[in-house]
């Protein structure tokens, strides 16, 4: 009999999680989100892929006025500003300390 598959807990970092940041090269909100996201991704061992929505007409039509948009493993987490609590939950990181 084989051992049951291990499931990750909400407090266990999800190494290898795939984050996609949809944005634009000239967008200051996109740069702000990327900078705020970097330490969270590093703490979880997640990778960040940045995609310029202006490089693809379908992406531009979908995300045009919403950028930046952050998705994790295909699930949209936030747009305009980083929702740190939601990103931490998606990455399995513990909540930030108050005032941190």
C-alpha cells in the first residue's frame, strides 16, 4: 500500500509557484507591483514571469485598463496594487507582522 500523497498546508511556502505579472513597460504601477512582489516571490521560492500586454492583441484587449494584473498558477490575484495578504496566502507564506 502506498503512502498518501502529501498536500501542502497554507503555511508552507509553495516553491515553484508560477507568478505572471501582466503589465506595460511604461507603467509605474507595474513597476511598483513588481518591486513589492519580488521579496514575496523570493521568500516562497516562486518565479515571476513579466508579460507586456502590448505584445499581444488578445492580452491587450483582456487586460488593457487593469494592468498591472498578477496571476498565480492561472488564478488572478490582484490588479492595480499588490494585495499582499492574497499573494501571501497563494504562496503559502505566513501573514506579515502588523506594521511590517
